[in-house]
């Protein structure tokens, strides 16, 4: 299970490079992935090929990098925003620095991060 460990203190790898490395070293056909963050109660999961599926109460939006009110539907890459309705007493609205794309079947993919964005996450690569 990969959780976004392509950032950190050495050369950054793409998701494809990390998955290829893990598949070769572990002798497995696919690497699953999780997309989530501390501020959210829900996560999205990929069973391979970088396409994430989210639960029904989690909405993923893709917006223009320079205009937060310009939302994209499919094919166009933009910045990921997440709405998580999992908590009955609050609702998390997260504007990430992740770049992604929506797909017609409800899946989404994460393509990377905005340039010069802060490194976040608990799986920072160590040299």
C-alpha cells in the first residue's frame, strides 16, 4: 500500500517509478494506494494504475490553479479540492496543493503537486 511517499529529502520519484520499484522488489503484480490526509476522516483507494475511488460521502473537485472558482469536470488537470461529509458534526473542506484529473466513472488520479508547495505527509522519503 503506497501512501504518497514520493516527496522528501532526495530525488523525487513519480508514482509510476515508486510502483515499478515496489513491484520489482516485492514480486507483486500491482501496488495499491491510499489518498487521504489527517484533516479528513475518509480516504480514497486505488487498486492499481493510479485511479482512486472515493466513498459516496467524499467529493473530489478539480479547480484552476489561479482561479479557485473555476472548476473542471473531466480531462483537464487542475488542483484537487476535497469535501468530506464523514463527520456528522462538521464537514472538512480541504484545498490541497495536489494536481489531479477527474474521470467520467467517478475516479480521479493524482498527477503530482504544485511547484513550490510545502512537503506534507508522514511518508517522506529518506536518503
